[in-house]
């Protein structure tokens, strides 16, 4: 679908203070959160969770905080909080922000073990995506990853991002080559993706044990 962009004026940068869902709350990162976030991500276990991140490994919360604080010059990191326990349980960042062209990437995604494969994890990414497209009017939302990172490939496809190719010899990461896979969704994709997220998140989509009845992909396919 061809857009009429004659009157395009760009978008605001995605820098929300709060994105609130039923199962998860997202808050803008503040340096005072670093130690709690480090602990929530398992301390040095973060290095394994972030195995494919290009940053060096960290020995303690101070090193982790110094890195994440420095990232905020180009990132806008959202930390995830469990609304029941009030404990932090993950993070993701808006990065490579290009408001003039309506394009932004989500990256530096890290879920604590208790958040992984949970309703809250899916809702967190729904909220971040919804903010980009519905609140700010972006045209493109990207997800990039180390091409060897199979779980990230699965997550990108599950959330509705489309594979666009691999940048070979893209960067040097932790002393090794990284080929970077590119995924994206655009504004014309979003209505179907949004409807699938909303349907998937409905309580009726889960049995008494909390298991999904239909997957996001199944729901998206049924909506086409």
C-alpha cells in the first residue's frame, strides 16, 4: 500500500514514562534501578541471558549500571515490573530512534527466568509496540539480532515481525564476527498484529492452568 507522505512531518521520539498492562508494568529506566534490575536478572547470570549482546560481561551491579546508564544517550530503556509482587523482572529498549522517518528498533531485550514464556512478557512487547504505532504514529518498528540467536528469531516471528534478511560481517561482538538478522513490522502490518495480541491476551484464551488455547501465529492467520 502506497502512502501519501506529502504532508509527513515526522514523529516524537518514543520516551514513555509508564506503559501499564494487566500483567506487567513498564517504567522508564532510572539509574537508581540498576542494582535491583541486576539482582532481578540474576546478577552475573545476566551475562548468560545477554550472551548475544555485544557488550562485555559484567562482574557486578556497578559495571552493569555504568553500561546501561551510558546506553541512555541513544536508548530509552523500559524496565518491566510484576504488578503483583512489585519486583523488577526484565527490560527492553527503544533504540536507533529515527523520528524524522518514523522508524525505531526494539533491542537489548532481557527477561528474568520467571518472566520468560509468560503472559506478562508478551503483554510487555504488545505495550511497547502499541506505543510506537498508536500513540506516536511510527511507520516502521525493527527487531535485530545475532543470527545465531535462535530464541530471538522465534520471538521476533512470534510477535509478528517479518524477516528481511541478514547483514553478513555486520559487527564484531565479544571478539567474534556477528551476522545480524533483520526483522521489522510496518504500520500497515500493525492492525492485524494488534488484533491478534488483543485476542491472545483475553482471559478466554487460557485454560484453568494458564495454558494458551491458541497461539499468536494461529490467531493472526485466522484474522487474515
